[in-house]
C-alpha cells in the first residue's frame, strides 16, 4: 500500500485521469502527456509498477494506447472511495 505520493506523482495521475496521457505497451512503459514524452519516466515507471496506471487496452509491443487510472490509482488520487471508507 502506498502511504504517500509526491507532488509530481499526483500531477501525473491527474493528467492520466483527465485523458491527456498515452502509455507504451511494454514491461517498463513510457508515458506521453499531450503527445510529448513525460519528462520524468522514473515517475511513470513507478506509477505503473505500483499498479496506479495502466493501458486502457492491450496493444502491440511498443504501441501507444490511452493510459487510464486503475482502481488503486483512483483511490490514491482520492477520486473513488474505498469499501472500508464507504462502510465507516
């Protein structure tokens, strides 16, 4: 479980949530924001490894597809309530 995201990670998640991001289909995916390579690919890789962002659908190796927030990404960004919070 992630305890805290830094400002850049939260900003990247917001860009993904707003539909501005594409992700490459690969084991270490690269992120593109508004058609430009993300300036901090280590943040993009971390968010993907943590399961916070993912491709919207499968694609060929290296293909760029829409990036989306996973349920965990939405929770980390605070855009969806977890079952534990909803039950409280």
